[in-house]
């Protein structure tokens, strides 16, 4: 059954590559495309050409002329980094690209404050407003939060049209925070997995258009030879900061039967995502990639045909196994950030950018818990 499940991903890939091989596109040319979208400048996307050379490029679309153009530059590593300024559209950001990107540990001890945000889904302005108002970043979008820990519980991808901007900001803030003794943690969500595994069901049409203009599938922007692709493949699935456990969707009782350490979960998810078309071991594929995966599970808040809603005792068993006091998660939408099951679970996925809800996150400061916002003072919840 597991091997049959993998075919669900392999067959569309084979079809895509057979179609792609029959077409030719000159990415340096200006082309007229049949898919009508608003004007945009998408990028930068950066790919490694060799061990010491990269290409950075943007896709620029003019909707009035219905023309799309590729703007690119090439850079070489000096020592272990490449530095350049944005060079298309209104992009004036500074980019620092390290030669090597490595996974981080999943167990973190910190004396700093902890801020947590749920599913961003490409809503860059909302994310910026919350980070600025809570003095995590300044007006230039640089880190000013010292030794604080900033956690995003996954799903930066899809739905919105500023995904790339969100990713590069987190990429930059992670390096800045680490220099100050803090850190930024983007956990893998199901939409990160979808972006890496050629699933474009929720991708904004802007990105479909941009990928077509570059003769790409959207997922190629995040392939293994790209900077963002390499970075995403080092992200963790589960982390514990002090006694707080963070995961995108949840850890189901069926998943917990395997009694995997945090390190094993993170390594296992990377293995399944990085090798999904040629897995040597398929024994855990259903648990890592499907409904009871830490990226897909919804049993903390609801029941499905596959499972019942989790019980308090099952949550406590999970906490005891990981030596934690609370699980903080996103994925399943809620009206506000709120704790339940005797403060053993905290739900984070308030639909950001939706006018029916107030954009919000969570602050943990000196063992106190607060809802935080973009335009009003924090609210104590414990």
C-alpha cells in the first residue's frame, strides 16, 4: 500500500517531465503569455551553478503589454558567503547567502522571550505588522529582539501572493537572530511539503505564471540546487524550546506508537521529502506523508473518518514522552489563539489577513502567556 501511495507522486512527475522535454523556451527573451495576471516582480530566486557560483533571477511581468521578462545576475562566493542588493522592481533588500546551510537541533534551551505565529500563507504585510508592533523587527525589517526565539508553526506557502518575500525575510532574520543569541524557527507544514513535492492546488496564479515563464514547474523554484530549496530541506518538523513542544499539525496517537525522538522525527521527515520518488524504506511513508503525519493531523481539534479526536490522556502521554508541558500547533483554523485541555494544547492557526479575524500570535514571557496583535496591546491568557 505504501509503494502504491508513492506512485501518486511519481506519475504526475513523469507526465510533467515528458511534456517539458518537448518544449523549448529562451528565458532571456521577452514573451507574450496566454495566462492573464496582474503585473508583478517575482524573486529573487537563486540557484547554485557550481560550488562557488550562483545565479539570482527575477521574473517581471507587465500586464498591460502582457509580456514577461527574466532579469538575472551571476555572483561568486567570496569566502563562505555571497552578498548582493536586490536588483529588480522595488526590491532594495540586502541578501547574504551562505555557501552551506545545515539543519539545526530540535532541542533548544533559551532564557529569552518566545513569540509564535501560525500559518502565514503568503500574507507578508500582516506578518510584518505583527513583528514590528511587537518590536521583534524594526522599520527596516531587521532583527531587534536580542536573544528571543521566534517560531512559525509552518505553512508560509500557498494562498497568498507574497510567499517569496516571507521566505527571504525569515531567511535573513534567522542569521541576524543567531548573531544576537536568539533564533528563528520555521517548522515544516503541509504546504511546505506540497511546494517541495509538486502539489500546486493552492498556489496563487502569479506563481504558476512566473514558473511557466521560466519554463519551470513551481516546485523547481525550491529544488535541491536552489538556495531556498536547500534551506527548506533543513527545516525541522518538531522542536522543543525549554518545556514547550512545537509542531505544525500535531502528533497523533498512531504516530506516537513509533516512540520516535524529536531528532528521529526531523530526520525522518527530511528523508521522506528529499527522497520521496526513490524511498529505500517505505515502512513509515504513510505516517510521514499522509493524514496522521505531523504535517497533516487534525485530531487535536476534530475527528475524521481515519481517527477520533485526541483525548486528554493521549495528549498527556505525548507530553510525558517528550518531557514537555504544552504542545503549540497550527494547521487547523481557529477564531483566536487559545489554550485548551487544561492548557496542554495551544491552537495558533487564526486565518491571517482574513477581515473576519484579528491577526494575532502568542508571546511567552517569564512563564506568562499572551495573545499579541498588530495594532493593540497584548492580552494575558495565563
